């Protein structure tokens, strides 16, 4: 059970004559798994930009009355997961700057690694910067609109020019969706840590063609858009009334594809396509390779709902051990139900999962899960299975051990809270009270994803960070946790 948290979903649509607010609502609803703390959207009718955002799920923040009042031809949206200590309205996105036609909105998924330098560049007081998104918006606002331009004098390409000026200064992970009065813009950082894709709404008898940007492809499917392609790392795509144009805005030497490998393991929806691969199929193959790599004699293969299930199916097929359900998940528990203390976290497992005793009793179980972070919830689950009568519990994890914190947009616990940080597999097995424990190797994980030649970030598994992380940030992560600062 992945206890690290996603950090945001972004969405944008350019679709004259359609209800863009409803389209954003549906898109964000499809991206709800990426962040459940706040939701928001900004809509332009060509004269003014209206921003609406609040704490809560997409369905809590928006209703039919609000959506009907948000009229325009383009819009962007955001759904957010915050980090500890930064859970309030001021961090909800989109960020907005400017006035009238000279305004712009910004939605961000990721985490910048050079915020100190950027805060200095912006001339802001560090304590007054509420988030990475706010910082980038401020940097853009200082460049856009240029001095002397008012809302009565629309400047055709100012937001693009501001981005060309500001983007090369950003380091770390950032998939951005921006808008001004007349266009939406998608940007992916030169490593492409977080996903971002482009889709098209086909023209009908009544409606002209529209365009969509989204963190994950199911957000296109839900509004009837056709998946066109993933944005390339380092690419900026501008969509307006004239065209869809693509531009490279980072020096070529910085472009080095490093998509987060854990998007395939856990973060992305199973029906999402990344690197041309549907995530669900990759997860099944992870289970198949895990069965080859770590076989065991057992009576039943079961997955930990829900993200462990596809790998469990794959394990069962490859091992010829029957697949069955051993745990039922309370579907009304949010995906990020994380209690603040270890004890409460363990109790939280009972709220979330309940064993199917007749399926489990007397059986030697292969229990397949996607990951172990702190291990507290996994240990509580193993106890639950043993109390339900399991004869043996063999735990198989469809990813390598999570040993290092993430600095690229995923909120992870302190390194000293990561179960595998400095423990051997035997010590972890003992802590979890399982009869055997095996993790999928990194080689097998990459083989399962089946995207030859593709580049991945695997820093939280290997400690090899593709973009340098400031020493101060690393020290803070080791001592008191990461993700307490600026994120989107
Ligand atoms: S450090 Fe881990 S979670 Fe973060 S981007 Fe890299 S692979 Fe993903």
C-alpha cells in the first residue's frame, strides 16, 4: 500500500462554444486520484478570467449552479494534494495574476528544486512564498504584462514571451498548464518527471474542433477527446484560435527524459497510457515477472486492493496458483486516508480493509502489493490475515524497496520513516511478520513497463537523483522529512 502521496493533476481545454467549465469538471474528476485536498479552475471568456477554487474534492467544490455560471471558451483546472503543514485555501490552484485581459492562470504538478534561487530572483521574502506555483506565477507576472500594457491593450504573445524568459531558470519537476484570455499553454520540464498529454475534441455539425491538455489520458477519454500524444520533455505547446504550435524552450543539453517510474507502479490510473504503454498491462507484467523471479509454493494469490490487484493477477497467471480475493476494501475510504500517527495509521487499515475469512482460512497465501513505504499499514494487514486464519503469508512487492525520499513532486515521509531505508530484506520480513518477502528488481520493473529506450527517474529506489537536489533539502529530508515546503 503506497503511503506516499501524489501531488496534483492538471487539465486545460480550448473549446469555443462548448461548456469548458463542465469539461474541466469532468477532466478533474478523472484526475481526482492525483489530489483530493483542493480543486479549482480558471475560465476565460476573452474579456476576463474568472477563478474559482476551494478545499475539498472536485464534487465538493463545484456544483451545477457554479459550473453554469463559469462561461468562456477556454479554461484550466487543478486538483491538489498538499504536503504536511500546508493544507489551506491559499495553496489551492490555479494561481492567478494580473487583471482583465492582461491576467493569466497557472496550474502546476511537480516540485521545484531551486526555489531558494528563484525566490531571490523574484525579490520575494522566503516566508511569504506559499507554493512553487505561486513562485512561478510571480516570476511570470514580473515579466508579463510588460510595463505600460493595460487590460485595454492586449499583448498578443506576452505570456509566451514571459515563459521563454522564466522557464529556463526553473529546475526540478514541473508539468504546467497555463492560460491567458486567449490561449492555453502546456509545458513539461526537460526531464518530463510528471506526465502531460495532448488530446483533441473533434468538430461536429455544430461545434468546431477543440484541444485538451491533461495529466493523464483518462481525463481525455471522459470528455470524448481523442488522445493525440504525450508532450515531450522540454516541450511547450500553445493552443489558440489560430493553431496548435510546439516549441522547445530549454537548452538541448538539459533535455533528458526521466518519467517517474512510480507512475507505472502506483500513481497513474491503470487505464492511463504512458510512453505508449497502458499502465494496467505493465502492472500485470510486473506480477508475472515477480512470479518468475520469486516463486513460492502456495494455495492462493491475492492482491492488496486496489493497486496490488493487477500485479497479483499477473503473478497468478505466471505461477499457475489460483487467484482469489482475500481482502475487501471499503470503497468510501479516500485513497489518501492517512492518519497522522503510526498507531492511528495501523487502525486505519481496519477501516479500509476487511478479510474474506472463508477464502483465507488454512491457506498458504501469496499477497501481492505495489509497495511498502513505512510498513505500518502492511504489518497491520498481515496481522489481519493471520487472525483470519491464513496458514502462511508470503509477501511479494511489485516494485523495488523504497529507500530514498522524492524531491520531484511526490510527498514522501522522512527517510528515517522509510522501512527499507537501511534494513535488509530479512529484517523487513521479520518486522512485517511474513513467512517470506521478495521485491521486484529494478531490471524486471523496467522490463515490465516495456518501453524500450525510454528514460525513467528511479531516485527513490536507487538514490540516484537525475536533477541535483540542494544539500539543505537533503539534510532536511533526512532529519525532519521532505515535502514540508513548496510543492504543486
Ligand atoms: S524520486 Fe521516485 S517518486 Fe520521485 S519522481 Fe523519481 S521515481 Fe518518482
